[in-house]
């Protein structure tokens, strides 16, 4: 379910993510909630891409947004045990803030993944990728689920906004 520009969700019983503090006025807001299954990853990645296109966010920033959403949703699907996952995307004209929430209980890893077999693995680096693409990232686990908020600067498109 996607909700654009301030429309409210009809799922009143579903916990809603709270928007991270923004330095400027919010121009655009979009929300999509879905079941936390493997298909949620491409669904929410495409939602992020379509949203960025509708808001005329430059392609470089749109690509980064899609990657961040993919990584955060993948973490929720694989590690949270949540039945659902929600992505909230906000664009204030300067940066995009993305908030991914789930209602699961993440299991703490006993130790870092430091085995030789993982050295060149294509997994286990999701939050590192998110941090590399964003100006800041916050992970907030709680008994009610996990909330991850990340802020991505928007590259100039060459045209005046």
C-alpha cells in the first residue's frame, strides 16, 4: 500500500513510523507498507525509484535512495521476524530522509561475522553500504520493532528547483 503526500493510512491499528526531525519544510512525503517477505525488497525498491522520479530527484540520488531502501528492507525481511515492513520517504528540497520500520525482534549476533569464507562475500555489508550513501544513519531497536532512519543529500540536477 503506497500513500503519497500526506494522505493517511487506513490501517489505524498498524504502528506508524515517526518522521525524523527535518531542518527545512517538508515538500513531499510517501509511505508504503507491505508484508515482510522476500518480494517486499523489489516492491519497496521500485516504490522508492518511482517516488524519486515523481519528485524529479536526480538519477544519482535516486539510485542511492533505491540502494538504501533495498538494504534496509532486506535487513528487516531477513533478520527481524516481523510480519510487516514500512518505508517512509520524505524530500525537503535539500535531502531525502528514508525511514524503514518493522515490528519484529532482532536477534543480537554473538560476534561479528569474521570467518575467512565471508571475506569476499556479497552479503553482510548492508548497513555499511547505507552509511556510505548517506549523510547520517540511525538504527533504533526497541521491544516494538526496529526503526532505521537515514538521510541522503540530493545531488544538484543542474536546473533550478
